[in-house]
């Protein structure tokens, strides 16, 4: 017991964890493992197991793994559901609900066959429960409020206990006032490692995990709008948005696994540049080898999990992102009129004097906006930003970079900086002017002729009135 406590404390000290030891009485100490808290948004180094069966730990993107205590052969964890402040990106903090100081909560890592006991203390203003998504367990441990257990009322602690029966990629989330509690950020990752060599689970050099989540927070506000059903404005990985999402730093030649689960209300086609991957598992377990084919994009539907694997053969800074283009943007107003081709620069200045946060789309698209550095309300991030070695990356939301480097040492997860391209391998501007290409006018010779030929050079001059009439 004492040794275990010391382990917790020293681990806390080295990993930058704050241990809340204050109000814990001796009696409570005996019954409950101390809750370990984490407030820093950094990607913490993998938590190497100090007891129990050995395994190769995962790395939680901008997150951490929850330490446990061994009690008569049972792995004991303590989750505390509570309000938290999450820095979603530098300069932007959100008031969320989570576990043990953070949203998402800490990752839980166990080994196939482990008997697991999880204490769940509710420090929220309303009742909650935890559902262990994807697990085989006794029905009464499934965490569905009203159906399989009474709700955990504020101030109460419940105990869940089951054997982690199958290895794989799982998550946990409340099954009580679900729409509100998930919109507020309550969720966490769960990995059950195989107890021995498994024919369908390869050993990997790097194993990253994160959850896809979404929030609706108005620019300048701190708290998500919990009644939003589909129209979220912040698309995040582990409650972080680009440029606040850490990069995946790997060594050239590493076998890399990335696991993700989708707890948003829409699907996300996850796309990796420069490499092909295979989907090696879902929340249903490892996929049979005959079902695996190479892809560069895989869709993860609502409530699903995917694990992808690839050999990081190509050195460089490779984008990894959701392929829905509005999911790689941060908060914006959507009722912005399209202004491509319209010079409105003189008008903007006049309107801005009347309406300080007036914003219109750029006349050449929206790329300009990332460099405009327009004044923003406090506590928000630009819609598209991120400074790369060649200028603005013009991205936000669900976007990060897989950094593949020859010199990245095994076990080193630190950021190696920007890629140094070998000479002659970067797209460049053509020095000499290009000859004028004659443009083809009209339909091609094999096009079907139009019945009524339009008058030549017809230009549409109609201006649509905006307003209530006609809706
Ligand atoms: Cu998406």
C-alpha cells in the first residue's frame, strides 16, 4: 500500500501529475485508490507498467494514461467525473466536463485477462454513469443508467468490476443525460493489450490513441452549447484543435499504429498523406487479415473505432486530417456571403467601425483570412491558422502532422522540428513566364448541340435580395 502510494507520488512528480492527497482519510485510503489528476495539455510519455503483465504502452495524443494500484491481484483505477478547464489551443480555453482534471479523461490500459475494478466518483452537478463501450462484461457493469444500474448521484462513488476479456481498442463515456455530457467532453480511451502473441495483433514501434469530439462554442465564449445536435463549430481530437494538436513523431521505418474513436455526431474520413495504411482493428476487435486492404482514407462513423497501421517509410512532415474540409477549420459564422471576385475592401473598413467583429469572406477565397490577422474576440482562435516553414498552413480543427525522421530515437516522442527537404525536392515557382495558351471557346465538337443557343457573352446581372420574403 505504502509502496504503491510512493510509486504514485514519484510517478506524479516525474510525469508532471498533481496528486490530490489532501482530503483523503485513512479509511478512504484503504478503500479507494487516490485519484490522480492531470491538467497539462501536453502529450505525456507512455506509462510503462510497473506491475502486472508487461505490455507495450500507448501514447495518448495531448493526454495521458491513468495510473492504477494493484490490490490482491486486481487492477484498481479511480475516475473522478468533474468540471474541467481544457486549453483547446493556445489562447483558447473551454469550460468542459471530463475526468481527473481533463477532457477527455485519462486512457485506461489493461491486459487481456486482467480483473479490473474502477471507482467512479461523481463531482458533477448532475447524475452520471460510465458505459464501457465495446467490452464483454456482466450486464450489470454495462453502465446504462436506469437499465442496468441506478444513476451515480452527485457526490456518490460507484464501483465497476469485470475481467477485460478480449484485447482491442475501446472507449468509455456516460450513459446518463448523454447528449449533454458528451457535448461537454465526457469520454475517454481504453486499450486492452493482448496477454501473449496474437495472430492478428502485430507488435508495433509506436501506438497512438485519440478520440474525435466536437463542440459548439461561440467565439469569445467558454462553455459549449449543449443543445446543438449537428451544427458544431469546433472539430477536435482529444478536445484539442489545430494548431493545438501535437504532431505524431516517429522514426523512419517504424511500424506505427494509430487508434481513434468517433464520439461526434457525424462521420470523419481520416486521411493520411504519403503512406498507405491498413485497418487492423475496430471496437469489435482485430480484423481478419483477409479483410485488410491498403487505403489512404478510412471513414469512422459515429460511435465507431478504427485502428490503422503503416510502416513510416517516407521521411517528411505528412499531413494527417479529416477529409471534410469544414472539419479542418475552427469556429466561424456560416452565414458569411461568398465574396469571391468582389472587391469590398473599402466597405469593410466602414462597416468595421460600426460593427467591431464584422467579418466577410475574402474576395479571392478564404485563404487570405488566415493571414489577415483580424482582431478576434478574447478566448478564441483563428478559423484557419498554424504557421509552417513555408507560411500559414490555413488549417484548423481535425488536422495534425505525422513527422517521420531518420534520427528519431526509439521511445523518443519529442518534436523534431520542421522537415529539412533534400535539395531539389520542394515544389517551386517557375522562373520563366509561360506562353499564352489559346482558350477553346464553345462546346467541343462531340458535344450535343444546344436547342436554343444562348446569346454570345451573356452575363448574369441579377442581384438576389436577402431577407425574409421568399423563405
Ligand atoms: Cu471530420
